[in-house]
C-alpha cells in the first residue's frame, strides 16, 4: 500500500518501440493483418502448388480494383453500422432487409414508380433527393428497431429477427407488384457505382492489367468508415456506446440515457444500411426488393472477426474494416480458384463460428487476468 | 522488520505436536507474472480452532485460500493432513479430501431450490432414482441440527436467497460432505449485525465439533471476538501467528500496515444549517413515509439491517427505482427526478454498493470510467474535449491517489480499493451537491479505507452533503454528524453524533425484534417526528 509498490504493470507498459507499435495498432488488429497476409499467400502462391488455376490473377488491377474493392463495399458499410450496435452489446440482424428498403426507395424516387415515387411527395428524378430518401428510410427503419428494443423491451436479436422479415416484406410492398424498379438511368446516379477517381494517374500495370482508378464506391466506404470511427472515438455518443456495451447498469447510474443512445445507434446502423441500399441500386441500376437479402450474415461475421466482444464494450471500426477486407479476399480468392458459391457459403458460416469462438476465447482470457489480479488481494 | 521476523519464529511450530487432522502448510510459495503472491508460508490449521487470516488486499490471503481449495497449485511447498500429502488439481479434489473454501459470493444455482442446491452434484438416490422425499428429509434434518430450519426455507429457489442464506446453503453443502477444514472468505461483508451473530454461533459450534476453521476478514473486532489464533500476512509473507487473546486492534493493524488504528477515522465536523436535500413523506415499493434532510457540509449516516431499505432509498432518490409519493427538495427547490441522468443534472451523485456490477465498466479504461458522468459537460458539439477530460480525470485520480499505471489501464485490472476510488473520482469530477455513498468501503483494505474516510471528511468540509450508507457500525458512528436508522422501509430514529452508540443504533434497527425493550425514553425521544 505504501510507496514501495512500483506497479509491475507500469513496467510492462514501457518496453520497446515494437511493443508501442503493437499497442497503437492493437494486438487483435495485428493478428488480422497476419491472417490477411496468410490468406493472400494461400490464394496467390499455394493455390498453384495444389493445382488450382486463377490464383495468379489476384494481383491484377482488374481484380484488386474492380472485383475486390467493389465487392466489399456493401457488406463493408453494413459491418460498420453493425459494429456500433455490437459494441453497445446488442445486435441488428435486420440490416440486409433495411438495405433492400433503401434500395427500393431510392429507385422509386428516381424512376417515379412504386409507392414512394407514386406518392409524388418528393420530386422525382433528383439524384440527391433519391440518395437522401434511401438513407432516411434506413434511419427510420433503425428508429423502429430502437423503439422496439427500448420501449417494448424486446431482446435485440428477437426484435431485429422480426424486423428482418418485416422490412424484407415491406421492400416488396414498396415496389409495384413486388417487381424490381428500373431501369435507373441518371448518369449522376450510376456514377456512384461506375465512376472512378484518379483514373489518369500514371500507375504501372499489374499482372498485365492497366490501372483504372479507384472506384467511387470504395471511396464512399472509406469515408463512412472514417466518419463512424470519429463518432465512436471522439464523441460523447461513442463513449456512451462503449460504456453501455461494457456495463449497461453502470452506464445508466452514471447518467447515460440508455434508451436515447440505443435508438440513435440503431438509427445510425439503419441509415448506413439505407446508404448501402442506395449503392446497391446504383450498381444493379434497379431497386430490387431482394437486393439486400442475406447480407446480415456477412456483416455480423466481419464485426466479430474484427475483434468486437460478443458481450459488447469492445470493438473498433478499424478492426471491422480489416475483417471486411479479409472476408472480401476470402470470397474473391475462392472465386478466382473456381469454388462455387455453395462452398463459399459453407466457408462463411464456419468463419462466423470461428470468429465468435476466438472472441469468446479472448474474453475468457481477459477474465482470467482479472481473476488473477483479484487473487492477489 | 526485525520484529516481524521474530514473530514468525514463534513457539507456534515448536509447540506440542499437532493434533490429528491438522492441515499442515509447509513452505508454500506461489508467483504470478510480476508478483510474488506467497513466499515460503508455513502454517498449521488445527481442528477445533478458528484461525483468522488477516492482511491488506494483495497480502496473499486469497491466494493462500485458493491453494487450499485447489484453485491454484503452489509453485513449491506442501500441504499435508496426518502425514498424507495433498495435491489438488481442482476444487473437487479438495472437497473430496474434506476441505472447503466458502467465498464471498457463494455459487448458488439460481433456478433450483435450497435442498437441491445443498445436494448439488450428488443427489440422493433410491433404487437408482433421485428421491425427492429423502432429499427433503435429509436437508431438513441437517438444517434443524444447527438451528437454521426457520432461516432457510428449503423450497426457496437459489435466486430468492439473501447473501446470508446463500452462505448458509454453502456451509450446509460443506457439512453434508463431511468437512474437515472449512474456510470462510469475508463471510460477514454483506451480513447485517444480527445475521453475523447467527453465523458466529454456527462457526463456534463447528469448531467445537472438531472442524478446523479458517476465517478471513477485514473486520478486526470480529476477528478478536471469534477467532482463537490470528495469522497475519503482508506482501505474501506470513508476518505473525499469535493467539487472539494476546492481540489488540492497534497491534493487528500495526502488523498489517505499520500504522495505528487511531489515525483511521477523523471527522472534523463542519455541518451548516443550509439544507441541500430534504425528503418528505417518501413512499415507494420499499418505503413508507420516509422523511429526512441533509445539510451542506454534513455527513449523514444511514444505518439499518440488511433489507431495511437503505440501498433502495438511495436508488429511489437517484431515480433508478420508482417513487410512489412524497417530495424531494434539492437546494430549496422541489424537484422531480425520473432517471439517474436527471438526478445527476440536478446535483446528486451516487456511488453504488456493488461497484463491479453497478459502478464500473470493468473492461474500459480508468479515464473513460472517471469521466463517464460528465461526458455532456466535457463535450462541445458532442465532441469530447480530450485534453480537458484528461486533465480533470488525472486531477482526481491524483487527489484520490488511485494506484494505476496509466489512465488507459482497464479498471477491472485494478485492486478493489483502487476501483472504488475510480468511482469516487467520477463523482468528484461531477461536482454534486449531494453525494450518496452506498457501502463505500466494502471489501477494500485497511489502508484504502482510511483514505476514503479522510476523503469523506474533506468533501463534507468543502460543503457537500453526504448520504453515507454503511453496515459497519464503527464507521457510521465515527464519521456521521447525524444518523438515521431504517427498519423495514421506515425511519425508526434519528441520532445526533453525541447520542449515537452502537447500542442505540442497533436498538432502533431492530425495534420490532426487541419486543422486550420498553417503549422507553431512549428510543422515542430520539425520534424526530418521523412516527
């Protein structure tokens, strides 16, 4: 108790530059990076040894920019919203359905058919308003999730399982006779999916394919990731999210309004899912009610793989982002090597279980550390 | 230091050979990364004797208990009973050998009744089938044997039991399987005084029946009353083993920390007449017509048995539990408090009793925990001003002398006393007018307790009104300017510091139970219109 106790943990906190680097990146994120490198190695090099062809195409601009970087965008957005919800100790499995709603609403405004378009409340044909409407529809859906969880006190998994079905059905109801709304032709809108930044940069070709620029979609993903990262790290809302996930009772007793934070966080997750839906419309040039179906599984997988604690209170946008890339490379690699989508689905399901198992193991280890410290008393 | 080494080489070991059934601990050491939790501890735990383990947090008491219970294996050294070497790889093996450690929070299966909880793992069988009749019979018999049949209803579910009842269930479990060495870890920390007496009666009886008993507690008075010998640990070493009769409070504390007890509680009374909180006619699911007031600069103690409604009173005022009626006047203004954030905005702070479950976000940092209640004030356009946050947090972390390697340290990795200080730092930062402290010294070591007493005194002197809830009479008596006593959801009396004695407080706390007490002058005159 007296001044003699130079804390051993203080000594551990010092240490070399390498340790400090690990501390900065985070040990979990570092292992993700190793996993990513290992996976790329498997796809590119090892596939050749086992007689798979296609691995050599991985490092081409065509694959990296057109396939990989675009493929991860939709799931990436959903995962970022999902991270906020999971860090708060809850779950939102309705994000795929919300994306479908966002997709249909945006297309409906652009084309002028379907319930939203036919209402003529919003001026049709306006790209900005269409994007805005898609995001707002998602935020509204999120608010519904939040109110169900906070006011009706329904468990988040059950609540969003219910809205997963309800929103999916609602997306069909918004479309004329449940058929896709299309074709969306506004060039400013399709630019979202087809546009490229920095096309003119003199970057040498890779594996025989020429530099084509950075997809707008990917830039949107990165911007959203940065914004949400800032929200989670630097705002009172972000702090509250971590506190609620770590210990909701303690957070409430420290003056945090749990209901408000939970509703806002579902709105954030929903709004981002709505945006993902808008981008789906841009990519497919139609508002299809099935656009977002099944995406929630990949989103949840990425969040847990990214190091979020299943019990809440831990997790970062950066970790999720790395995990999204990892899942993207996995899918992309399997595509290149010629595995069919059924194999991919099996792999994804197993990956979710593995990610959660790793997360649980990490929590158990942390728990042991805490008990060990308690034992010293 | 030299005196303490002499203590170890006491005649204790050279003394008459140990009676059969003695648990002999020899040269036990245990290290964890960065800390030597136990070094070379040798100790005899004899049947028919109550041996106390004392020491500050981190002294090694819990590690020693965990080795005895088979939770940990010693790095070196041996445990033997009757010459037989014991080596437990897990608690089950220890239980088989007749050794049981009962921890502070006994493991009770919530959805299962008392009888099955007692027999958990080895339910009685008849013709290969579980026999409910035999189970109930056995449990009733063993409860009756120790006079607890009316204390623990055997059909109550585990989740319905109070702390005291849980402990009894755990003790009955131990007795059923023929315990030879029984260790109790802080058994009284969540018991009311009357329940403590019951427990003591049981412990003495077990001793007389030839059980070797280890009793771990921070409460010196209890130890001196109950135990036969006292083993004192400091920094993983056994500092002294002495008969309790030869020890005094001051002596024990000196051996533990090298400080005198008299320094502990000092209250420079500074109460003013300015009311900061007045509660009138408060009714809730737990209370009937509770009225009291707290002045600026006052420490007001709230005493009572467990279940009297003290914690609930704090939570009703704080907006965590619903209020059915009555008024709350803060700083002269009548206020409605709907939620804890209302209460905080209006100048009330509340450090809850169970800091791990209700006070702290254990997996987050010291910094985040310390600033949690003032996030709104720290933020501009919802962005937390991190420089300001760090400077405020480090100011209070330093004032309170929280021992942490950095502000980024996970709170769950700090010791109990330091965790409690982080909770207090949070409330100091919030600068409330009224601070509710619910059992602020529970489960923390003597040194940290002394610091918290000093802090309470300082805060009151700075003009805060402090609502001080505690089950430990000496600290209530030593610190409070006035004391309210609760019993079954009512205030049964108010005592000034001058009037307050352990006896007076206990009488008010147990007014119903003491039917023989005449409705005498002492009690009724102290009641201040709360009837």
